[in-house]
C-alpha cells in the first residue's frame, strides 16, 4: 500500500474553482485503486490537505496520467491549484 499526503494550495480568487476541481479529480481515485482517507480544508479556504492511499505505486502513476484528470487540469490554466505530494508511512 502507498500512502500520500497532498498539500493543495489555491491561487487567490480561485478557491471555489479549485475546490470544484478537487471534488472532481478525487472522485477518479477509485478507478486507479486509490482512496481518499481524509480531506481537510484550511480555515481561510485557500488550502487543503488530503490523505490518500493507493493499492500500489502503479495505481498512483496511473492516476497521474488519467486523461480526464489531465484535461480538467489543463482547462483550469493559471487557476489550477499548486499541489505538493509527500509519500508517508506510519511511525
């Protein structure tokens, strides 16, 4: 199992657009063996933290190149969120 934490930051003024994008792409996880374990939003609405698990690395890599996900991100242009992904494990 692969566990990731994604820190997602929305450009100023694009919070609602970014949140809708995240709603849509997170719904695609299942087709790649992924699950959203936890979704937290900053109190100012400008950032989110996602804890996501995949059955394996291949599923994560498949999610990254999902054509629907890529098209949605391209459509956002400069309003696309900035995401940092960290691979984590229990300690």
